[in-house]
């Protein structure tokens, strides 16, 4: 018996590629949510950002499970556009800048 295959819907695939955020952007957006939800008025320290990035990465890549190489590439791209913390900047303020940085990805 011959196997029936459906042709790939290129228009749907292209629309999905163009509208879905990249893995790197998802990491930054998830990190921004973590910062906004936990303590948005806390003055952000580098350790707080590192913790939020870890949680954001776990949230953005957990479902569906992605290959390690894809996660690592997304992390590298996300970290490359992550802005520096400004003196006295709160987690909520930084989250806004993270959302803006995600647009670059």
C-alpha cells in the first residue's frame, strides 16, 4: 500500500515563522514576566537578573522540550542583546527594556 503524504503548507509555515517569537525573544519575554511578577519595585542587582534569566530560560524552553543546541543558541542570542542594568533601576523598569530588546531578535 502506498503511503499518503500531504503537501507542506508553505504559506502557513511562513506565517508561523514570521509571527512567532524566536527562542531568544521568548527567553527575554519570559525573563521580563519573572521580573514583573516577583518584585517589580526591587532595585535590580546582577544576581537578581541572573536568577530571573535562569527562570525565564526554563519557562521559555520547557514546553515543548527543545534540543540542548537550540536552547544554547537562543540563550546566546538573548544574552547578547540583554541591556546593562542602570544604577537604581527597578526590576519592573528593566523588564520594559528587556521587552524592547526582545524585538531585536
